[in-house]
C-alpha cells in the first residue's frame, strides 16, 4: 500500500510539472511606441500638439517544435511610417536560422540569416506578465542599443518578439529605451496541430542577408539621427 501511495504521489507531481510548461502555443503582444518622446527629441514641440501621444499595434507569436512565427495580429492604430508594423519573422532553433519578411520603403525583402547572438545579463528582478512570472535580463544589440527583456522558463522555447532570442525561455516583455518602444504579452493560449503546421517561412520578395540589407539601407539613407532610428526599426 505504501508503494502504491508513493507511486501515486510521483505521478501527480510529474503531471503538475508537465502542466506547468507550454510547448506549443500562441502569445498575443501589444507593441507601443511613445511618439511624444520621439517628437521631443526631434524638436517638434508644436507639431506634436495635434498628434497622438503613442502608437499601439498588435502582434501574435506562435511557437511549436522549437520554431516560432511572429506576425501582425488584430487591428490597432494606423501604423507609423518606418516602425516595422508589417514584419513577419520565422525562427528555426533547430537549424539556427531566421527568416524575416520586411517592408522597406517601397520594397519587400526576405532577410535570411543565422540567428543573431545577443549578449544577455540575467538579473534577479522579476515581474508578472500575462499571468506568468518572468525574470529580467538586459542585453545590447547593434553595439550600443540597450534592450530590457522579461522571459519565462515556463515556455521552453528561446524565442521572443521580432528577432529577439537567446534567453533560457520565452521573452514575454521587451523594452528599447532609445527607441521609446515596448512589446508586452497580453495573453498566452495553446494551439493544435493544424495551427502549429502554419509556423513556416513567410513568402516574400528578394532574399538577402542582414549585412546586405544594412548595406542597402546605408546607400539609401544619409546617416542622420532619423535615419539611424529607421535602421534600428528595420533591422530588429
């Protein structure tokens, strides 16, 4: 009897642990840009009086079998030019490659490259996002662009919004202070095999690498502060 009771306890414990992890699902993200701060930095004080203070758009991130697909979700505010509102990003952690459909000015590209490595520093700070306890991490991209992320190990996929990856779990919240932009998960739900089958490389136009896209942008833009901000938005 004692052995049967012990077996039942182990079975219940194993079931509880399994239920605490989500291997396939969909996360709804809210992306918010603080337009007021951007206008202030550009010295457009008068212009901003008749403009919205922020811009909010929505995205969904599906994940299954160590793959993720990030794409636009339900309708939000009219997209602001140069804010990557139409990005679709497929990441395959099995092959180590990412494929991102990006609308750049009047052209559409499929950026195919290896997954970018981000140097993260994990901190002891935590916060609840979409009902999930998340841990804070700080990273740097493009040499000087600081990013603040909150991830959960309840979702054992090293993914996140856009191309932000590399933490021991799914990124549920992200902030880039210099861009005055945040992404925060609002809900998580499980998906079935049919939805999981839709996690695949997006169809797009000309294929190039991340470096080739940067070279194209540098030839097109003039290197001012606005251009730097546009490059950040396009390359993330």
